[in-house]
C-alpha cells in the first residue's frame, strides 16, 4: 500500500468480509465511531497506533519491509510462480501457474 486510500480500502474490505459493524470496531479499538468512519473512508490519516489497532481487530498485521520486497507483492499482470523467503515467512499466497498456460495449477513450496 502506498496511499491512505489504499489502506482505507483494505480495512474496509476486511470489515465487510468479516461482517464487523462500525460500532463494534469502534468499541473494540477504543476509537469513536466517527474516527473509525473517517479512517475507513480515507478522509484522515490515522496515527500509527490507531492503524495498528484497527488492523489487528480485523485480523490484519501492519508490516514494514524494504521497498524492494514490497514491490514483489504488486501484481505484474500475471500469476506469480515464485516466492521470496520473506514472502513465505509473511504467509503470502503460494499458488501460481507453473509452466505454460495449459499446465496445471500447482502449489509452490
């Protein structure tokens, strides 16, 4: 993620997927419902402690990593077939297309 908007979108998607209400998220993080709404709408940049609390409550983890490692997480328009040791430690998805377009999808290890 490179922008507050992308961060907000990731939090909002996790909130929706899990069916968590705004009120519950606010209560469980100690934030006001207004603050949570503004953060999820991307209208404000949260303090790091608030960002960590929201992410944790939604089952996410904030991770700092070198930009070169982060760049490997960005899609290049196709399926990924290889994972770096860092990606394996972080639990990145390891399923990708191995071989040509007609071959089976295999789990990488």
